[in-house]
């Protein structure tokens, strides 16, 4: 069995719309390493897109899942409930930023968490409209697509989006968009198209994920909070990619001095098992009628058991501090490389959610070719990287926070060699 043969089978079997970043097929994985079906070893700087923050197959996560397997795998919490679902809700209610009473619902995917956040906000306010940001990503369901501020590849060809969704620019200094510009756009909506009394929610990512790893300025978050308070709008923080120590704190919103009303989460929550959650103000969360929230697999017992272990590992191994340390080291290395590579336009991100944006050497335009060439070159050297960004010109770094120092150092050497090789080839 080899990668090429499986790739042919895939092309004949799996729908074309399921994209692929690589043509390597995993056989096994451990912490920050993956071995493919041919026995080749790769260093994983993708972590399943920020899912295995605690590393592939962390022993405590595996042990927790094994223990739960010995009890039961599924009952549907809405039919026969189980205590560890309740206990995980208690832990998230405590961990999510905000000095107020909270409640939680468990679902299966990040898109579901977002969908339910909008449902809850509409139920609580009796309103319909939602404001989101350009460059944001909130899922591939119809409401998720409507909220997502990027047409290709997420919306193209799928017809009319959900109504009453409005987009405004997201502040990015590098692209000459300020917080003032964003707030002016929202106020412009209120003057020309949208009565604020019809707005149920404003949703944003504290650090945009697919959009390019742009952190939300503190001024923007504070202004959104003030606007929501002024007009009775629900503030939703989408922490699907930023949650669970990735940004150097349990949740990225901890870096701001205001709290969201609702917080969506998934990805890193259960260490590789499918589990997502929505946590928020108790009075808002209770707006939906019984039966209006939930799902057959929502809060699956195996995922819940894994999530308890993930939260334990984050605390016991101090992964928030580890994320800050690794991110600092990565930024320092990229800054050193930047001295000889003018195509590096920006290096940014909190904790271990770091991005490197590439422009043309003269800085006049985004350079997706350079970013993709770096990703491809690194893969030939057995380092898995991801690109992102509205222009596809950003390389993002999402290695497991548990990556060993020796493997991290090896990866940084490969990264530098890859960037230099692309620079040399284009010289």
C-alpha cells in the first residue's frame, strides 16, 4: 500500500469538494509526528487544524477514552443522560471568560456550535439580523457559510445564503483597515440598511483563523461590547480555533477586558474526538425551548471523557505558558529569517497561533505563490504546514503545544531551509 495508489482510489471514491492539503496518507501518529502508510515520518505543524493541541494520542486522553469505552459509547444525552456531560459543562462554565452565571450545550462540530449560537441569540432577542466580519470563517453549513466572510472556496456555487447577514471590514493594519473603519461600516449599516433594533448578534473571531490569523484589536472588541450593550445585541466570540491554550490562555477572550455573551468552541476541546460546545450567559442560553437545542451525537460520552482529560493536561502541563514560550521562539526565528527575505511582510499572533504573511519583495501586493511554495517545499522536507488568508499568502503555524523541544528545533531548521530554498529559486 502506498500514497499514490490510495490517491487514485480517493479520486474515484470521494467527492471532489472535499479538499486536501497533502497527498500523504496517515498510518499512525504520536504527539507532533505522523508516519504515513509508506513509513515516512513527518513533523506535524497543522495539528489537524488546531485540534490536537495536546498532541496526537496524549496518554491521558487515550486512557480516558479507553476507560469510557469500558462503560458505554452512546446513549444520547437527551434520552439517557450521563454525569460526565454535566461535569464538563460545569468546567466550561467556570473556564469561559465572563463574571456571570453561565450554561452550556454540547454539539458535535464547530459549525454546529455557531449555528446554535445564532439560534440562541435570536431566541433571546426576538430579532433576526446578524453582523459578521470580512475574512471571518464560521463553518460550511448554510448559516456558517453566510457568516463566513470569504466566497472562495466556501460559498461559491451553493446558491443564496441565509438572509439577514451583514458583513463589515475586519481591522488589519497591514491592509490599511482600522478599527475606526470597521466601526464606521457598522454605523453606516445602521444608517442605510439595518435598524439596530433588528440585530440579534454580532459574531467575530478574537483571532481570525482561515482569514489570516489577524488578532482582533482591543479597541475593536471594546467597541463591539459597547455597541451590543447600547442596542441590546448579543456578542458572540467564535473561539473554535483559538480555544484551549492555543493563544497562550485557555480562551483568547481572556486577553481583553470585556467578555462575550456567548462563546463557541470545538477543535482543541476533545484532543481529536468530535466535540463542540456553546457556553454563555445563563439567561440567554435558557431562551430556547426544551428540544430546541441538542443533537443525537451532541456530547458523545467518548468525546466528553477526552475533553476532561484535555482540560487536565492543559492545567497539569501548563500548556498556556508553553504556548507563549513556543510562540516567542518561533517569532524570533522568523524575525531572523526576515532580515534576508523581504517577502516576509508580517509575523504575528498570540501564544502559539502564529502566522507569517508574504508579499512581493517590494511590498506592493500579496504573494500567494511564495507562501504556497514554502508550504510545498517544507512538505518535501517532511514538515507539514498550512496556508490561509483572504489572499492565500499566509503560512500559519499550529503545531501541538506539547511538541518536544528537539522536534520543534528540527522543524524550525526545516522551515528556515524551505524559505531560503524558495527565495533562492525565485531570485
